[in-house]
């Protein structure tokens, strides 16, 4: 392998990382504190940065350097081999996109996200429809540029989960759907004795922030290298080594909403903070897929944060933090946070019904991209499918097709990774238990060190060296399987 060519590629990608991390920082700023009148200029900033990064990577010399590295490739250095492999994949993919389409995509996203937030707030799908029309068109154009074997949705999913296909995901979801419906129905019947307003009361925002930070810190999140802020939709941005931003949203009548948002995003943040900083900017230093990313967030949110032992340990501090919990017991928190009832809102859905939300979005996205569903018909299609899946009539678009930020971000092909992540979380947690004797006792007293170290070693530190399926196989000794997740749901909810 040519050392000169390889070093040129590392330098170029380090430069590109400065542009992409700056763009991500502007995105975080837009979601947390940008004045509304600054949106138009922010769109131009994002378009400029996205276009510049695209030009730098798609330059002819980059292709020449990759070819030189491939010619001398011996397979001796794992990091080099991985970087060259993924640079080739990314270069071949990126050079298929015209620069003006990349810039247009960034500009449209910057306008669409605040338009979505306003439409959601005001329950006006018609205000968001023109933006979504453009986003769907851009994604179809991208899919045609990338190329695909069976369906354009395949090309979009590749951005988020290498190796996944529409057909395979559809087959998996068809297998899961009847079992999830049965589990959800039985879990709801089991939860009938737990009132939805069991913990209603006043939970001051300052107390919520303080409690959330204590739990995230105990999990292992480094606040010298990160922070928590407020956004309409919770998210995590791993901007650079030493800078990982989490967000959540607050409900003063229900502290669990912000808490579980933080636990979820802390899982993402721990992954970002555990990636190898010496390889930042190269494929070997990045997260391998969103399915793996989601496995980390769902593991900490659900497998740790909804265990009875979690509340047996944290309840005394929660009761000290929130006067509304006075007179309550840890058992009340356990019952409430494992209560199951079909929810209109995905991010508030319990584990037993959550995956049906993902199946619904996958089917709708696939039909939007294929042209089998027009954007104008989205609300009606959403409402009909939701009632079929959950037996609930959707009262408005705010609680229906406008509830998620993803489409305004242009992120079509993203949603399936949530269920892939759920499957991975259950499998990883089961394998960690096999390999870490006594781990339950440690979790019961709020000691999360060995679990985090296991995840660091098996998932975080490898970065992008292995493709998603290979990483799961290396960490657990078998292919990704739905059996662990289904067993977990039946054990907890039935």
C-alpha cells in the first residue's frame, strides 16, 4: 500500500471532518437555540459546508489515492484495510451524486426542519407538505443516482445500515408483526390495573435536569466531554472527540418523559464517547451503523433503565428530588415504567408496542419512495394503518404523521434501524450477562462500570472496523436474531 497516498487520504478526511462536524454543530444549534429569523441564512451555511465536504471527497485525486492504496493492499494492517475498503465504498457512492443535489438537499433540510416544528405545533400538515414533497423527490433522485437491484428504498437504507435490504427487513417485520401484536395486547391487559396518571404531579424542570444528569453520569457519560440541552425532539450529536451533545424534552407533569429521553440519548452518547479518537475522521474511527447505534441507546434505556433493580436503587434520590413522589414506593415506579398501553406517540411508546410503530413507518416510507403513496395522501394512509395496528383513531396530524423529525431531516431509510437496534440490544445484554458473572448484583447497586467496559471492548472501541453483521457476530458469537428481543418482551410484560 502506498504510504503517501494513504497519508493524503487521512489528511483529506481530517479536513472533511472539520466541515462535517461544523455542520453538525450548526444543526445542533438550530434545534436548540437558533432564532427563527436566522433559519434562511443557516440554510445557506449548511449548503455551503455540505457542498464543500462533497467536493473535497469527490475530487479526482481522492479516487487516484484510493486506487493506489488498493494496488498495494496486503491486508496486513487492519485499520488501513478497513479505511481503504470504506473509502472505496463511500467514494463510489458519493461521486454518483451531483454537487448541486447535495447542496440542495442541505438547503431543503435546513428549511424543512423548522417548518415541520411549526406544522407539528399548529397541527397543519398542509404547511409541511411542500417541504416533504421536495424531500421525497430528492431522495428518489439520490436512489436513482446510487442505483439499486430491486427497489429505490434499498439504496436509501444503505446510508444507515450497510448490508440491509428492503426485502429482508420486510420479511423480518412480517415475522415479527403478529407476535408483537399478541405481546402488545397481552401486556396492555396485564397493565390495566396501573393508572396512566399514577405519578401525575408537578416535577420542576430544574429538578428533572439535576436528576437526569446524575443518572447519565452514573451510567458513565463524561460531562467534561458532553452536555444535555432541550429540543423539540430528543437527539444525540457526536460532534467530535471531546464534544458529544445530548438533548431531551420536558413535561412538568411527568418526569419520566425527559428521563427516558436522556437514558436513550446517553446510550448514543456513550457509544460516541467510546469510539477510538485516534482514528477520528476516518471510517475506522466512526460508528458502524445506526442499527448498532440504536442497540446502545435501547440497551441503556430499556434493559438497564426499566429493570426493577434500576428503580430500587434510584427511587430514594427520585423521591428526594420530586415532592410529587412523596408517599410513593419503588414498586410504583417499576409498575409505571413497565406499564403497557398503545400510544399515539412513538417516543413515548412502551417496549411491548414500540416496534409496531417502526413497522408502520417502514411500510409508509417504502410506499412514499416507490410512488405507491402520494404525500398528499399521507395523513389518511397513516391514520388507517395506525388504527389497524393499534386499534386507536388518530385525532390529529400532530399526534399522527407529523410527530417525528426524521422526514424533515431527509432521513428516509432510517426508521428500520430502531427495531434492528432493539434486536441487537437484547442480544448484547444477554451475552453480557453470560460473560459477566455477578453483573445483576452490580446493576442493582448502581454500578454500571463492568457493563460499560464490556460494551466499550466489544462494540465501541472497534469503531468501523467490522460491518454491522460482522460486529454483532464477533460480539455475541451468532447472527442477529429476533429471539432474544421477543424473549425479553415476553419475560418482562407477560
